[in-house]
C-alpha cells in the first residue's frame, strides 16, 4: 500500500552500551489506555474500540509518521476510555472514546495535522471531550490551579484537584 505521507527522517542514536542504532523520528504518537478501567466492561466501564484503532492506523498508512501504542493505565480512571495524542510536542487528552466514529474523528484530526505539518486545535467534536491533565506554564494557554479537596471515601488523604481556567 502506498502511503500518502513522506517517510519521517531516521536518526542514529548511541545507546548506553556504545552501539549506534537507527530510529525513526515521528510527528507524533497516539496512546490508547487499556489499563485497569478503560474498556473493562466487566467492571462497568464502556467498551473501547481497540480493534478499530488498529485497523484505521494500518489502513491510513500513517505508520511511518505517527505511532500507535495500546498502553496500560493513563488515568484518570473516572473519565474512562482515555487517549493521549502527542504531536510536535503538544498533547491532547480525550475521554469517553467509545465508538468507531470517535476513532474516525481522532484519525481524521491526526491526518489534518500531518497534512498541515503542525499542531492544530482539535475539532469541536473532539474538543468537547478534551481535558487538561498536566500543569502548563504558558501565557495565553490553559493553566491549572491546585485546590485541596475534602477527604472522600475514595481517598485516604486529602486529594488535589486541578481546576483549569482560561489564560485570560
């Protein structure tokens, strides 16, 4: 199958044992959580379309530009069916990915970035499921404040909650 995308560059990296190995430098990576909760219907969580992620990744011919990883727990488990898109140093966290249509929208978004050769904001259909997972320090971007939460039955100690606010 002929790919629609240029092959990414190859770099030579020296390992700790002194051996040089060639690695492909990619535009990004899609990590699909399949840990303790995501896709675990036996625990009451929604099904995860894992086979569709694999099928579309192969069918779209983006393997040499964008890596797919089925991972262990990415958290937060309360959101379930979490994916992380890494592209040119930017990260996009999405939750509630439950259908083949969701997977199509994710890969359509990834392909738009590959064609543009730069990070793009998620389309509205994905943006409504986007969440901020980590603290960021950048003017004009989202930032998070930490707020102490009262102890709940799910936490042994006082837990922390991130409140993501507009940078304005």
